[in-house]
């Protein structure tokens, strides 16, 4: 199970939070970690027993996944990569601003990849396909054209 | 009109970005707006308000539970965009306990049945996040239908939801499980297999036994699949299944090894390694292969891989320590890695390698290393040394003198915050190991003498232990006067009251000891010449006795007015005693005259107390309290509310008793407990001992305390085991670590051991806190029972189908009937599933009437079938599954 997904910037400001399991409390887990160290942290004390945390640093953003022993650590790192790749395809050179201003889009993309805590899709091409079909549906349905998502 | 002037989410985000300081003011202003807008009847205005609120909830963590009903309204709007906003709000903010949650049941059902794929997806996602018992029960039929959907994305998500259904509503198993298993075989669409395997991986992690019969299907996927994600999940499942069925382990070990050596994906390789090390550790050759792959990970540049490599070593360590020993240089080098994960993991491994023969070297290097590390890691190192060495009643410690001086050394490390643990161990060792007491007292004395240590609050607990040890085993002190001085030094005012009370009590014991030996020797000069050696060594002269009494007047006198009850009481005890003893003693200090008579009186008094204090204390079993029978007429659970009225404000007087009871079964607090015991026995005239009497009565709660006889001989000529400061020399850590790496971890120094291991007193039981082996299983039980029913039921059903086949052909309704059959199995729970599916089956089969009688018969037969399966399930004991043979095609 994946327990939570968080995106935050280097100042610790949250940009996206999604919890798949009710977690008692949230705190900014980021501490100043050196570059070139491993991307895992033991997170039992924060997210309950059997929790691990993996993060990846891209420019000004940290992508953080919290998961338990049913997931493979390296696969989770890959999954972050998939997520970011998809964002990149979606926004063409994604940057922090894209993430700040596209709150619901982000959720839609994430929901395609992770479903109720389970990994359902691991190919960013497939996620893009799902997004396109969503868009097509919207265009065909459109009766409120002024409303951006 | 509202919507014209409404701020959009983008406006809010921009606004938030422009706030430098007053963000919270801005947020509360927006919230106010939202509260107003959300009441609008216009769907657009309402959904925009809800969207803004959801954003603030997930980014600024504002409460949005009050908007639950509005969110439900939003999902009922026909416009997809509005609906989506509502669903996002619900899945972000609802919990099982949200009161209005049941109101979404109908809307969810509607959306699940929608023809529009994206709407179905939204509803499924929502259900997977917030589904509770009622929702899951109500919507199981819809999900069941969707599991057969021709649209892959929908089917995938429906399968994902099943996990939630099973978790919240175990009876869903009877409906959906068969289809779930069938989906395992849909090798034509990889996403489906991936989703199903994910579900089974979660299910199996909770109760692997129930899924053993599915091993052939999993095995097929393991051999056939090319998808790394799927393979990882299958390996996770086998990690759980293999320990339950040795034949299965034999079967899978080969394909896993092959996978491990062939794959290029590090994640899959690591998973293979982990599976082999955790569940196939008996297969020597596989473990060797895995060890080879670990070595590859260890030399990789990527710190993640190095970390995981060490992690894998930690898994294998308990069973195959050789794999760790092969890499010991690397492990020890990693202690100084800049990566905190790698450091921790290698520390763990180093501690795994510790054995009787190398514990001294490893600890010395680690303590040295700790002094140079940053505070956090330093304490981690100290903590792991302490826990490893104390493991199983100090199993690996042979030379306790060394260990005790190591404890002393550790407490002097600048960042040491392990005071509590060190305190416990010092006292514990003091009570368990007789032979080490002289060294303990020496270490304690060194700590007490150093006035600088009193300023460090992390050391107070250790000082308390040191003070207690020096008081309790004062006979080993070379210079009790010096001890008294350090116990009563002015800087003790820096100590917290509880520790100070221990100091006072120890000073009392030391005083009694000094007087006793003084009087004994003075007596000896007249008559028996026994104590002379002692007196010289202890430097007790009439002058020093006078000095002591003055010291007490000066240092303890002011404390008799202390606000802390413990301190006040103990101070008064000491002062009272000195008051009593002074007149008789002061005469005896003056030469000649009536001296002899006075002395006898004084020594009588001193001996009384001395006897009290010199009684041996042993460790108390953790469960001792439980074994004390409750006396007749004592009601332990009586309501004490009226006690306050009786006692009025004089309650503090009873605090001594309270602390006595409180510390009864806490080993850490023994010091207080002990001194309390003594204090209580003191005022009574036949003081020689309530304690002794108590012990006689309750002998069974204590250890058989071997009376020590040879302490005095052991006292002074005991060689210090380890020079305290010798370790902390200039050599740098790199050298140290290298040195440690050179030293083999294999036992080689055994010949050097001169001293035999001293006796360590152990209790038969209660030494270790009982580890509660209870695993919360209440919920899983019903789930696994359901799974079991279905899996076995399936088989029985299949059998009956085969038997029937000979007599008559099965018609097209087979599937529906199967469903019916499964429903009727669930018999006890009347749920809507049954009726609805029956209805649908009727609708679909227009020729119902023709086959009516036929169906009736079938039903009856199914009932029989049910009976049979029921018997099949109930007759054997509950662990049927473990006995169900895994089909032969696999094994």
C-alpha cells in the first residue's frame, strides 16, 4: 500500500498532499539532507509502524511517497519518476508554478497512477491516454466552456 | 450574479502567493467568502467555492468537515466538472465516521452504472478511498458487474476497489472472489493482471494461509510474466506463502534464482534477493547466489543500492552470519559514510556481528567513534551498544569489570543522552553480579567526585545510580569520608529533588558505615584487635568523624526545611540520627574517662542501623507483585474518592507510601523503593529488620541471595579491568575502523581470557517483560474465513458440476446459478445482492418459464451441494487450508 503522496518545495511549503490512509498527524518531514545520499527514510515514528518514506528532489520540489512493506523501495523511486515524467509530458517542462496552479489536474494524474493506495498504472503513456480521453469527453460534453478545471 | 464576482481558485492561489506575512488572515478571509458562496443554489458558484475549500484543506490544512453536505450536493450535478470537484472534495475530506456519508450511496450507484467511463472511474476512486461497511455492502453488486467490464480502465479500477470491499465487508468475498481469481488468468491484458496481483499481494500480507490454494496461478505468473511490477508483487506473495508450504518453497526457488540472475532491473533483483533471504533461507545455494548479488549492490555508486544491500545483509544476518562476515570490511567502512541510512544499517550489522570474543574491541572502537560523531548518531551508537550488551541478561559479557567501566566512560561522552538506560543497567548489574561491585563502586565514585558532571541534566539519572551504588555497597569504598564530601557538595543543589533524595540516603548509609567502622576499631583497640586494618584504609580518625558530623550539620541542616517531601524527610532522618549520636559520641571522642560505657551505647545504636543497611538486596521479578496474594478483606478497587475528605489537606504525608507502591515492580526505581523500605524500618525499635522479616515471609518473591562473605578481601586488591582514559586517545577514526576491520570477528581471543565469568543472578521468569504476542486479527478472521469458504466451496461446487454433467447438460444459466449458489452459501446474511442478481438473471433469460421446473431442481441440488460444502468446511478443524494439498501440477 502507498499511504500518502506529498509534493513540497524546498522551503517546506506543501504543493500537493494526498492520503490513502487516515494518518493521525502530518508534519513537514523534510530535514536538510545532503545531496547524493540515499532517498529513503524510516518513517515509523511519523506514519505508524511499517512505514517507509522515499523522496526525490527535482529542482525546487520534493516528491515524497510514504508506503509500507508491500511495496518495493526501488519500484517506488521509479514510480515517482513515472509521476514526474507524466507531469512533464502534460505541462511541457514542468516547473513548480505548473504544480501550484494546476491543483485538480495534478490530482487527476495521480489518481490514474495510484488508486486507493495501489499502483494501477506504471506507464506515463497510458496515463496520458487516459487524460486525452477525459479531455475528449469534456469537449464533447462541454456546456460550461468558461470553467477551467 | 454571484458567479460574476466570485474569485476563482487561480485567484486564490495568486492571492496566497502574494501574501508575505499575513497568510492566515488571507485564508480566513477566503474561508468567509467560501462559507457564503457555498450556500448558493447556482451549481457553478457552489462547486467553485468547494474547490477553493478543498485546495485550502489540502495545502493549508483548514477544516472542511462542515462542508460535507455541500460536497454531496456537488457530485449530484450533471455537469462533469462540478461532479469532479465534488468527488475530489469527498475523497480528500471524508472519513468513515463522517455522518452524512451514507447519503452518497445512491449517487455512487448511479455513477457506477453510468455509461460514461470517466464518471464510473470517479465513483470507483471515491469508493476506494472512503468506503465503509454500509457503502461497501450496498455497492458490492455494482462493483461485481464492473469487474467484467469490457473497458480495461474501468475493469482495472473495479478490481482495485475489491480490496476495500473485502476489508470493510468480508461477505463481499462470496460474491467477487471467483471473478477476481478468474481475472488472474486474463493474460491478454497486462494491466488487469497487474491490478489483481496487487490486490492479492495486499490480501496475502494479512493472512497468507488462505491463499495457498492459489499457488499454481501465482506460479504461472511468476514463470510467464515479463512485467517487473507484476513480478515484484508475485514475489511478495511468495515471500508470505513459501514458509507455509515447504514443497512450494522447493518449487519456486529455481525460477526465482533464474530471475535474479537474468533481470536487469535492480528493483526486481532486490526483491528476488529479499524473497530468498526471508523465505527461502534454508536453500543454501540460493542464499549463496543472493549473497553474490548483494555484493554487487554494495559496490554500486548509487547510495540507494548500497543502503538496500546493507539492508539485505541485515535480513540474512540472523540465519547466515557468514554473509555479513564476508563483507565486514565494507560494513565497518560504511560506519563513516556520509549517508545516515547507510550508517545506521551498518551499525545494525556491526552489532549483529558482536560475540563474546570480540565485544570488547567492537565496543571500544564504537565508543571512540561515538565521541566524534554528531549528537544524534552518537546516541544511536550508544543505544545499540547498551541494548546489545544487556541482551538476554548480559549474555555476551564475560568481563563485567570492563563493561562497568565502559558504562562509566559512556556517561562521560559529551552528547550522551542515554542516562536512563545506563542508570538501569548500573543498578541491575549491581544487584545481579556480586563480583563486580567493587568496580561498580569505583566507577560510581569517579562520577560522583566530578563536580562538573552535576551541571549536565542528561547525567542526573546516572549520578543517581552512582550515588545509590556507593551508598549500598559502601563497604568497598576506599575513602568513605571523601565519598560523603562529594555526596554533600554544594553543587548537588543542581540536581532534581528525586536524585537529591537518593544522594541524601546514600550519605546516610555512608555515615552509618563510617561510624560503625570507627567504633568497631576504637572498640578493637581496647579489646579485640580486629578492625585495625580497615580503619587505616578508611582513614577514619576521631577528627574525621567530627568533620563528618559538622559537614552534615552544614550541608543537610538547611534541607530539613525543603519543600520536597522526600528530601525533607530524609534530611530529618539524618539530622535526627546525628542528634542522637552526637552526645554519646562526642564524649567518646574525648580521651579516657567514662569513654567505655558511652561507647558501648553509641555502638549499639550504630550497629542497629548498620545491620539494617547491610542486608542484601536482590533483583525483584517483574511478576512478583502479581504473586502476592490479596489479603482477606482488602478491596483493591475501592473508590478512594472520599479519602480526600478524610485526610483533608494532609495528603502529602502519605506520599512516601505512594512512592513505595509505585516503585514496587519498576526496576528502574528500585533505589527509591529500597531506601523507602529502610526508612520505614528505621524508627521501630526492633529494626534489625522488618526487611529481613518481610523477606522471610515473602521469600519466594526474591532470589535466593547468596550471602557474600569475601567482599572485604576482594575489596582492595581488585585490579581495575580497564584504564578509563586509555581508549580516548588521539588515534583517528579511520585508523580505528581499519584496525577493527583487520581484527577477525571470529573467536580467536578466547585463550586470552583469564578471569572466569562471574555469576549473574537470573530469575526464572519475569526478567524480561512479557512480549505480548497478540496479533490483532479480529477483522481478518472473518475475511479469511470467507476466502476459505469460497475457495473450498468452489472446489466442492466444481466437483458437483462434474458429477452432474453425466446426467444432464448445463444450460447457459450456469454462471448466474453459480452466483446464486455463492449467494445462498452466504445464507446467514441477507443482502440485496442476492435478490438483484436473481432479478437480473430472470430478466436476461426470457425462457425462464420453460426451465422453471428445471431451475427449481437445480436449486435444490445446489442446496445439497451447499450442505456438502458446509460439512466439508466444518468437519475438519479450522486450519483446513494448511492441510489442503496444493495441486499436484505445481509440486
